[in-house]
């Protein structure tokens, strides 16, 4: 019996899944090749679809940069899929649900096998999936990222070629090995970076393509106009919002203020929570407003860095009414005298001594707030004690969370209307100081 994968404190999960496609390119007529790609138009017929499984508290947008990198190297839109699941619930047959997802991808693409990637708890899911011979037969290659060591490669008979990616800088999983696998240890990368980095992409690409190096490890620019699409769903649970309203506004990069009172585009999500694709202008700052349509849900305003490449994994999370995430965020103020700001670093954690993070000119990349051991990816900032001052104290509920999420007491006055500056490792975003009750919650995303 092979060693089982610990799912970092979660015994089992209920999977809520849907296919996240790029732009619907068909396998037999794919023309998605970047400028300078010398590969023939038949290349996509020789590649396996890639299915990415995210980790604990995450979503399919974990893989946004990797999907864009594969796209920049000639992978058709039809071949790249993110599998969303609820890593907070328990009791489901996760393998059966992943199997149904894989079967749908195989039917849609006409492929016989997929390349499967799992990060953290998603690594436990992917490795366990391959323990069944019939299911393992559907997997051409398996990539195990930031998850536990194993005594042998994937498959009940060790039949699935396996790549194991880890890093000693990963404070969750650490440097790991799988006997018989291709083991790649990345230097000084945190638990999120081992899944999102250019180095991880290069290792995966070579593994899937017989050792051939990718033409680029960058997210390449695609011209003046690009397409974005994604999903509206709840934080943590990944429950999709059907018939939600997504409004996209162009904003002033210096302030985050809308350039027009009317949205540039208004979209409605489908039954699976998917929206788009929408053509937008490259290198332009936008606000994405999500109104779930669920009674008492708060309006959420997302502010992103400019896009340069088609991105099919622009996720818009809302605050659930219950569950772990709902409990943690139940204390977010509804107070028009202050803003509530959430900060998300989409490709890495913020680590004190390595990274630089300032919000409203206050340093947050300190040993007390962002120690390496905490692997902080998301941070909630609001005046928790209601004294109209920034104390940087930690709200009580967040003191029980050991990793990934944190919160700090910061006061953002809403009078007069102004911009809140954010600086992360030399990059800058500005968001408006919206009223947290009547206008909603602000989310700033560094890609």
C-alpha cells in the first residue's frame, strides 16, 4: 500500500467542479499560435490536454500564469483546464468527481489521455486518483507540486510517469522527493510560487514534451486587444454564482477611480458561474465589479494590474454567508466611514525580508505580519477596533489561522474621496477609498 498524501489538515473534500475553458478553440481547427511560433497548425493534435488541480483554500486561478505560458508556447485554448473544488467541505468521492471532469475533457478534445497537475492538497487528489488502474490509464503524465514525499511514482503499479516539484523555501511542504520520479527542487520558492513560477512552468513543459525546452517562459504580449474571461464564485468554497452581474470599468491608473459612471461592459454569468470572454484593451487598468444576486451578499470591487495576454482565469470571489471563510470574514465592517480592503498576491506569498509590501505608506512586509512560516497570500485590512486609527493589531478570528490568510487593523477614511496606494515589490496599484457599507469591499490583486 502506498503512503497516502496528508491534505494539510483537511481529511477529505467535497468537489464542486466545472470546466473552465479558454475561448473554445476546437482541436481540429486550432489556430492559436503566438507570433514567431514555428510549430505547425497540427501541433495541438500531438499534445495532451492539461488539467490543473488547485490546493487548499485556492481556486482555478492559481494556474492563470501557467495557462498563459502554455498558451504562449503553442498550446491551443482547447487543451488547458482548471478543476475547481471545495477544499473546506468533507465527505465527497473526490476521485469520482475528478474522473467525471477528466472524461468530459477527453470527450471534448478527442484525446485518449490527459496530463494531470496537482498542487498541495490538489497533489493529494491527483496522486490518489492515479491509484485506480482504470483512472491511471487516462493520465499520460502526472505532476506533483508542493505536496508530500512518496515511496514510488503515481499509479497502483507505478505506471504513470511522475514529475515532483518542490522547494526548501516552501514552509508548508518543504523539499520532497518521490522515488522513481523526476524530482525538481526549485530554489527559495514559497508554497504558492512552486505552482505559479516560470521555473515550475519550464519543468512541466519539458516533462510533457520529451525534454524539449519551451520557446519562452514569459507571459507574452498579444497586441493592443486581448480577451479576458473567468468565473464568479464564493471564497474558499468555490460555489459558482449563476446569473451574477459582472461590470467592467476602465479606471484612472493614478487613482483607481472610474473614468465613466457607466461600465464599459456588463456581463451575466452562466449556470456554472462563467463569464466572458470579453475583449479589452491591453495594458489598461480595470475594475471588475461582481454582484452575486444572492440576498445580503456584499458587492465586491476587483482592481487588477494591466493584462497583456488572453486570460481565461479571471476569478471574482464573493464572501460566503457561512463556513470557514464566512466565519472569518463575518467581522468585516459595514461602515460608510471606512473602507475595507483585501489584498491578494496571485503568484507568490509575501515574505518578510524577501518582499516589500506597503499599503497607504505603511509597511506590512514585517516579521510580525508576514513571516515566512505563515505563507501570507491574502490579507484583509480594516479598522477592527473602530477607533479610527491604524494599530496593525490582528483581529481575533484570524489569530486561529496558521497559514495563507491574515488580517490587520488599518483605518481608511472615506472622507474625502481619495486613492489608497499599494506597492508590492516595485509594482504599484491605486484603489479608491470606497464606503464599505453602501459601496462594498475592495480587492486589489497583484498578478
